[in-house]
């Protein structure tokens, strides 16, 4: 039996990250409320923090600046 893999939109990821970074909620709290795995949330928040420092991500970018840079 094959496992179905979740696909999250960039907008959904941005909303989750916004709740942690700008609204002050904890990563575990947001992960639970949005029904997302804790490791996903940690990865998304970490990626966002790297992007605002100017690091180009390997995955799909969150910030508009990085989205313009990445082909």
C-alpha cells in the first residue's frame, strides 16, 4: 500500500510561518492547530529565517524577494 504525501501550498506555509514569526505563537502550537507535523513547521520557520537573512533556499521560497531571485 502506497503512502499519500501531503502537498502544502506556498500560501499555506506562509500563513503558518506568519503565525509563529509575526503573531508570536509557538511552533508546536501552530503545528497542532494547523494539523501539520512539527518537523514541517520547524523546517518552514527555519527556511523563512534564512531567507530574510538573504540566503537563497533550496526549496520553494517564502519571501517575495527570494521568489523573484529564484528561477
